[in-house]
C-alpha cells in the first residue's frame, strides 16, 4: 500500500462492495416490503442464498489476491517474517496489510460455509465480517507511529469509518434484516473506499504538487474533505435505494394479475430467520 496504486486498489474494492451492498439490501428490503403484491417471487430464499454465496466467493477471492500481492509484488517479503542474518523483521507493513486481507478472506470463507451448508449459524457471517473490519482498524491504529501530522490525520479519519463498520456488523448479528443498519454499513463502506483514494492523492499524489505534511490549513481542509466524502456516500446510497425501490415497484405493477393471484397463499407465510439474508 506504500503507493498511490496501493491505496487505489483497496479503495476501488470497498467502493464496489459498498455499491453492491446498497443495491442488494435495497432490493431484498423492497422485495420483502412488496411481498403481498407479488414481489416475493423476485427474491426467493434460493435466490438470496445464491446471491450470498456469490458475494462470499468474490470477497474470498479478492482477499486472497490482495494477500498474495502484498507478499510477492514489488519486492514483498514472500512470507519471510524475520531475517536471522540481520536480526530484523521483514517488511512488517506488508505483513500488516496481508493480515488485514487474511481476516477478510476468513470472513468470506465463513460466509460461504454459512450460506452453502447448514452446519453454521446464520449470524456467524456478520460476526466474522465485523471482526474483519475491527482487525483492519486495529492494525491501522498502530500503523502510524512516527509519521507526519497530516499522514496521521488522514489515517485517523479512516478509522472512524472502519470501526463504525465493525460496530454495525456486530449489531446486525442481533438485528439481522434491519434496513437502516444495512444501508449505514454500505454508506461507511463507500466512505472508506473513497477515502482510500483521497489518502492516495494526499500521500502519493500522481502530479508533482506535494502536500505539506505539517501545514495546519491542509489538516483543516482534509477534515472538511472527509465530511464531503461522507455526504457523497450518503447521496450515493440514497440514489441507489430509491432507484431499486422504484424498479421493484415498477416490476410488480407489470406482473400479470393471474401470476399475482398465484402468489397469494405465500402471504400467510411467516419469514423465518433464514429468509432474512
């Protein structure tokens, strides 16, 4: 991550993940909300499981790719942790990033197990996702010793989004299917992704213009910029939610009356925990 590309890559991953979560949770919520009108067919239990399995597989794959990239690309440590000849640790920054990816890989593997088998409780996927975000924040918290003021600030601001995501995931363990928590998680994920890009522009600007790492005005602007990123994330999630809700309602209105009539007996079914994915 010690480059602009190294920040842009995880930033892009979190941006795409946040948009995916916003769209997915908006779709599932609107399908449940309009179930009596026939929208339940759009998001059956089998469809939800397939979506969750696909998501878990993507998270697992990208996490493994990120972990291997940290170890082998650009002169990485290649899984050597300690050099006995020089008696020094080997590239601990790369090891910290690899550990961050490792916990997201564990989260993806557990989610894949939860939704493809019946051997694990459903809430385990949210718990491990929250643990992955907490681990990310914990590593970044002790990642800043001896750095310049602006460098510490941009990473500290990132921690607010990361620990916020961890808290929301832990709340979802007990309040699964709560659309406010789900959309807030998507919002903070988009915020984290866009802020990774911002950190890349501040610390490793592509242009020749360099930021003064000790200028107080730069610190004030960066803090202001963080608020703009949050507003941008809220706007994006709101647009996605309204667009998906409108599309689902439009689809329901176009469903033939006979098809909707065949779905009426399902109105009496009570949603189980497994149906709220």
